[in-house]
């Protein structure tokens, strides 16, 4: 007998979050950095990933939710400290 927990089940694309990010890149978009993360927005352990490209910052959370921020958006600055 197999146990299936639909509450904690990950979407199929979350088997490898960094691989899932690759499907979101646009033609000609250059990946500058990637980062695997292990916390969700509620600070619970969940696999996720970030990718910085020459055009935007993309994020995928542990539930398969996507967010992105364009680097050319008004009012955004990126600073290295």
C-alpha cells in the first residue's frame, strides 16, 4: 500500500526546481546566476529556486508558484554590498 498526502504533495515540476526554471527562460535570455533555496515565503522548509537573468529575476516556490520581477521596472535598483 502506498501513502499519498495531497496536502504535502509537490507539483511534478518541483522534482528539480532549477530544472523547472529553465522552462521559463525566454529566447536570448542569459542566465547570470541560479540559487537553490529551501524556505518558502512562510519560512517553512520547501524546495525552491531563484534565477537571475539579464532581463529579470525569477523565483519558484515549493508549491510550484512562480514570481518574476523585470530588471528594467521603474524604481528598481540592484546593489552589491
